[in-house]
C-alpha cells in the first residue's frame, strides 16, 4: 500500500524485474533503464511518494546504480510486483 510508505523506507520485489517488465508500466517514460534484472526480494529505497487517490505512485532508487537511477511505480504495479516486507 503506497499510502503507508514514507521516504527512506525500503520496498521489496516479489518477482523478477527487468527493463522489459518496466517498458509495460504506466510511468515507463519516467523510469530509468537499468540493464539486467533484479531477483525477488531485492530492496528498493523509497525517495518520493504521491498519495493522491487515483494518482498513487512511488519513486524508488534502483539498487546499486551509480549515478543514481530511479523507477516510478504506479499503485497497480506496486501491488503486482512489490511488498513492504521482505518475503
């Protein structure tokens, strides 16, 4: 639930994520490519959230990116691919 998230928290992927997956997301044009994939259980640090009903999203830091790169995740994509707790 994005509404319960705050900056600095971590979220965890519940399935393998790749650039190919991200290209089908609502905010694909606001997400950086990362080349490769992340296994289930990978931690992503929350850097911003939008908690307006109907426009829920979370912006996270891509783990290990240098320079920093980010993913922007809609509420639906969060529910399908992430958890607030490590599985």
